[in-house]
């Protein structure tokens, strides 16, 4: 049984999805907004993969977009109607394409997961006296 696109979009940032649901979500095209093109980020994606009219990739950096604070978007209101007041959305700095987070990446860090220590040391927090 396939989940509707709206249900997948609501649980995109959730880590409760199974692998088959994640693969299905990557194949589903998200609901398009009237004034914005919307895509789903691929795992580890940090640059736009939208093609221009010449067929070349845009390559703009994807940055977290706080649409509730954007004056131009407040006049439009599409994103706020679709994702609420504080949804996790990324926007290309060049072509303004919107990207929803990848379901397999549950963290909110735009730059991705940092390096894990090769030493495996875990230090207890300092206790202030």
C-alpha cells in the first residue's frame, strides 16, 4: 500500500520511516506550489541539481530558508500554507528552487554530519563548583 504524498511530506524529517518507505519517498514528486518549484533533496545533497534552459546544472548552494521571515514570501504565502510557520525547507541561492529534507537524514545540520573522532574518546562534561 502506497502512502499519499501529503503523508510522506509530513514525515520527511522523521526517522521513524522504514527503508522501503524512504525509497518510495525519494521516487515521489512532492506537491508543487503555485509560485515555487519543489523537490526532495537526495542523501548528502548540498548543491542544486536543477537544470537550466541550456541543460546545465544550476549548482547553487542549498541554504535553510526561513520563509516565515521572508517579506516577499509573506506576500505570496504558499510555503506557509503548505508547511506551517516553521517547516524545514532549503532554497537554492541562484534559481530559488525549494528542497524538502531527505527522509533518511534526520539531522537539521545543513552542512551534513561532522567527522566522528578516530580516537573514540568520550569525555565527561566539566562540573562547575
